[in-house]
C-alpha cells in the first residue's frame, strides 16, 4: 500500500494526466465534428450489439494474416483486460485489501491477469521484431506512394517504437511487481501463488532479497507501471494506439449501407449546397475522419488493393495514415473550425492514385477496424468532375454517350435491340404480363462479345419456359460508371429516368446479367424512390435447375475456374449461386486462391472500363488471368460482362488457350437442345 505522500502525489498526477488527456480528446472530437453529416444516436443504439461483438472479438481481424492476427489478439485482449487490472492495482495501492479477494473469483482474476500479461509481452515482442528486425515489406510503402514528410522521415517507425516500449514497460513492470509481491508472501509464509503461474515462477529469482528490498521493488514497479499510463494518457490521442478505442467507435457509427459499395446520394435540389464532393479533409463525412484515428497502420488494405499490387500510385493505407498525420500537424487549426490549408490531393493521395481505384471494395472487406478508404476516393472524384472538371479525358466519350444515347459506348439508341435480331425477344409492350423483367444492360446490347451472353441467356430463359420481357429501347444505362467516376449529376439524371420507366411497368422481379446493373438498380436506386427486387442471372438459373426446368450437362467441359466479380460477390454477397449452377451442371470447379469475398478485381470497375489504366508495373486483368490460368483450368467462368471483356483481352494477350465464358454460355451449351 502507498504512503500518504505517495497517495497525494498520485492523485495530483492523475488530475494532470486526465486534464491534458481531456484537452487532446476534445480536439479529436472537434476535428471529427468538422466532417459532414449529423450524429444519429438512435442508429448507434441499434448497432451497439454488432459493434461490441466486432470490437471485442476482433472479428474483421481474422480475415487475413492469420499468424499476426493471433498475436494482435493476444495484445488487444490483454490490454483490454488491463483496464480492470490497473483499476485493481490503484485500489490496492490506496487500501489494505486484496482486489477481488482471496477466494475463487480472486484466483481466477489473478490467473487471467498473469496469462494476459505474458500474452501482451509475447505479442508485443513479436510485432517489434517483425517491424524493426525482420523489416517485413508488408509494413512499408513503395517509393511512388504519396507520403507526408514526417512519414517519410520514419514517423511510423518512431511512433510504433514508442507505443511498443510503453506496452512492454507498463505490462512488464506490473508483471514484475506481482512477482515481487509473491516473493514477499513466500518470505513471510513460505507459500507462493499458484493462481499466477508465470509470476510465481519469476518470483523465485528474488529469493535472496530481504523483505525491505522486496517492498521497495514493489513500490518501484507499481509507480513505473501506473506512472507510464498517466504519462501516456496526454500522448495517447496522437498515437496509433488510439485505434484501440476508435475501432469500436467506427463499428458503432459507420453508416449501414444497402451493400458494401453503395454510395450516399447528393441532393441536387438543395440549393444551399456549394461544394460537391471532397477537396479538403473537413469535407469528408465525419465517420471518415474517424477512419483516420481507427487506422492501425497494418497495411492489410494495400495487400489486397488491385492498384497497389500492380504497381500503381494508390495505397489505401497511405491515404488513411496521411490523414492522421495531417490532422496531428494541424489539429489546433482544424479544431478551431478553420479551413485546412491544403487539399487532400496536396498531402493525402496523388491524382493518379485517385483515378487508379477500381472501386472493388477489397480494402473495406479486409480492414480490421471497419475503415472505408474507397469512399474517400470516390468522394474526391466527385469534386474533380463536378467542381474542377478535371478527370481523365478518356472518360468524356463515355459521359457523352450516357447523356445523349443512354449508353457509355455512345452508340445509337436505335441499335439497342440489334443483338436480339431473329430471336423473337418480347418487350414489355409485347408481353405486359411478364413475371420477370430482364434488364439487358449496355454491354450485352452493344459489345459484340457480351452479345453472345445475351443471346444465350435468351435461349436459356425460353428453354425453361420463363415468362419474361425486356424494356428494349426504353432501357438506359443505369449510371454505375458515371457514379463511380464521380459524375453524380449524370448518374442522378439516368437514375431518375430509369426509375420513372420501371415504376410505370412495376416489375415483380428484375434479372440482370451485369452485377453493376444489379447493384445500381437493387441497392442504389432506392435512394431516389426506386425500390426493386433485383437478382443476378446465375441466381435465376440456379432456381430453374433446382425446379427441374433446366438440366445442363457439362461434364465433358473439363476443369473450370470461376472468377467472382467484385460487384456480385464482395459488394452484394452473391457467392453461392454461380457455384451452385456450375456444380449442378456437373462441372469440375477448380478454385483460385483469391476467391469469394477475397476475389481479385478484373480491373474494369470504378469506371476503369472507359479509360486507360494508370501507370504501374502490371495490368490488373493480367494479374488475375495469370492466377486463373495457374489453376490448370482451360475455361474461366465469369458472371459479369466487364470481367468477360477484361479477362478475354488478357487471355488473347497471353495466348495460352484458356477460354473465358459467362456462366450462361456454359449452361446454354450444356442443354439437351441448346437452340431451345
């Protein structure tokens, strides 16, 4: 127990630490509230349970890097338990009691404290070795990634060392203090403490010390362990260690989206809006300022980023880290409500990196703390297009085509039905009592390769006796590419026109062969009053096979590997239906290493289909093709016209005899009467 002067001194130290810590946390709050949007406490209550589970169980952490995740859990769970341990140590320092008592509960508490002490120490040693001795490349950035000067000068390594040493010393001295306590008890009673196996073992080292020396070391250990906490509290808001708290805040406050990739709309009817998109830090939604504090700087997002992997200038991790360092550098100015001195393009991310993003959502999927760097980039694109008119010139023809002809190919609206020549495809006017509305989409309407998919899907629908219809020339582009490219105004116009048309015919269900159409129609049109049930063509085909209306036999095709389109699998969770169709067609499916939610992008998403790929070391589609060909399969099955185009191009370039086919093409070929 502490002496009276020690008790007074500790109270004064606590008061000082809490005061300066309060100032730091207040600045964080003020900076976050500079972001756009309002706090909605009701939503937070609804998300409380899920947020707590994600935070305490570290659920997103286990999606990648299994071994580091184990060591991270050892630290995170141990340090969380130490909130109770530190409280107990303060109580014991002020009162002559044993915290939690000497019974079963106390023994369990001390056992857990002992185990968690060792787990934190072992975990921290692992990460320090990984960063400072092994220098794992996963924790570094390429030279072409935009970084703030302080980061280039080793800021992350320095901050990591400070946090690492703090944890080692804080936990280490508390552990030693317990070993001295046990040594004192053994000296007095002859018995150790079996409830603390590790501390009990170390206590044997102090067998030759006197009772007075042991008591001094107890006091020293207590003061070092808890004194480090008090010294760290004011510094805590500026460190990466704050992710321990802010990750929970992120899980609690992150908006619930209709799908992983659904963007928030812009209200163009609100004449008070002067800024479209994001140019400066404070123009981000406030939840995306939380992202900067929640970031653990683990770089898992760049591990899966198609742009980073193929040598582009984009690192989602660097974007978040730059945000954090910029806030720390200008925290007083930002907290005071003043405009940030620099645009995000000046410090956070390069212009090439902004346009390299494929909007695949892999960074969001893998992030252990719920960050969404993809959306930062898409918001910046809005600013570049709507406010600055600065965007890749190759996008201009696509914009004009969508605006004037209803398709990004900029081909005549009157040619939209040319693919259906001779197939007797019913329109909604021909068949107003349809059960399923087939949203054909722009690619199957205008792209010669994708037209084969449309014709085969028509054959499949007819073979199964599906009562369907199409919109024909009334169909417009859904606007997915416009929205992902930042042209929200064009997307708004296309969405309104399509919603008006669809509401006129009131489809029970819409089926789409394009995941981008599926996503936009089903998950984003609801923002403007268009509430439609939209399914993917593989889902419908799986239904038809299960009902016995289709019996494809593709056993002779040989091994097939399936590429999960980002906007089908990761964004909308449609992972099983395509595989079900392949399995029910007797196909030998060979999975790629990156599959399902961890699938790798084809390179066409995020409006990349309509522009030149940003400079890098490799093309995204070739990276994916090489992986697919490496399975030994001679056919790559896809469920997206963009993926079909990109992987077909890669296959032609590689010239290895690997075919790329939409699943419906395989199904149509396997029907007893493919001409239906």
